[in-house]
C-alpha cells in the first residue's frame, strides 16, 4: 500500500482514539483500569468529587414462551457515575460502574479549582 493511502487511514484511526473512551488512567502513581472493583478505585483515587445514578435500558432478545416468536425486552440497568476533578492541569475523568465494577472511563475537559 502506498504512503498516500496509508496517511488517511492513520489520521482516521488517531481521531477515533481521541474521541473514544479510555481503558485506564492514573490516579497519582496508581493505575485505574476498566474492570477494577469500585472499592479498589476508591482506595486508589479517594472519594469522587461528585456521584450520581443513571438508569439505562438494554435491549435483550428473548423468545416468547407462548408464541415462540423472538421479542425484544428492555431491562433497566443501574449505573453509578463518579466524577474526579484533578484540577486545571489535568482532564476530569467520568467513571461508570455496574454491579460494583468499572465499565467505562470517559475523559472530560480540563478540571477547575
């Protein structure tokens, strides 16, 4: 593949990485990763600056026991969201937990004092 064809692929890949969720970040000298238990994150980072609960609905295909048809059932999922503000020199981090496990790390804009 020529260099001119590789350049657009490289640029698109870089942009996707910039806007996507991260898999890990540093809390001081400690690494927090997706899959970590909530207690471990709190031990590494301390108490979050804010917390909130969100409810989202997940579509689950299920077979109807009477008709045999496949139907979609929407199941509520509780998500606890923690926000860490590390000050104006670092990005804030939004952490989402399901059933006590870290499932998402979303970097936000720069923090504030």
